[in-house]
C-alpha cells in the first residue's frame, strides 16, 4: 500500500525535559548526543534541507513524559489542505516518542516514518502511527 502523499506533520519537542539522546541525524551518520533543544534544531535543519517546510512544522510544547528524562517528541499527522485552503488542526493520526526516541535508527526517522510519500520513506518498521 502506498503512503498518503497528502500528509503534513506537526512535530512537538518538549524543551523542559532533562536528558540527552545519542542518535545519528540521518542513516549512515555518526551518532550525535542531543538535548531536547538540539533535537529541535536538528529537526528544523532537516526540514529545511529536504525542502519540507510546507509539510512539516517543528515546534516546542508538551510531548508527554513529564518528569522523566527526555528528550521526548510527539508527532501529529494531518491531511494537506487543498490548494488555496487553510490548514485545519484536526489530526488524522499520531505517534509519540516518549521514552523511545533512542530506539530509532536515526533522528530523521521521526519525519520519514510519519510523512511517507514524497519526502519520506514511509513506515520503516516498529509501531505504525495510529490513524483516526
């Protein structure tokens, strides 16, 4: 089954959780130790580098998992609006990386596993996103 090319993502990174994660930024890279702030910066840079600014937004906010070491990330999956229409805020699916970010092969999987279609590889394994 092909990935839905009409997806957009809102990725939330909680800046308040202490802790770090060591992950490659993309497959084949060496692991980099990152705090929550560094995870957000790396995701922002990935979005720009891949030209995905119209489909992927990275923001700070609560991602769940408060009180435990992070960094923690949450992904809300939305449909792309038709041309000329404003985006809505109704999620059609979601995935959370609370306490599990370190299990990814690389940080780019946060985008790739959820965006699918152009700009992403689609699901690369692990738990599938939850769709409504």
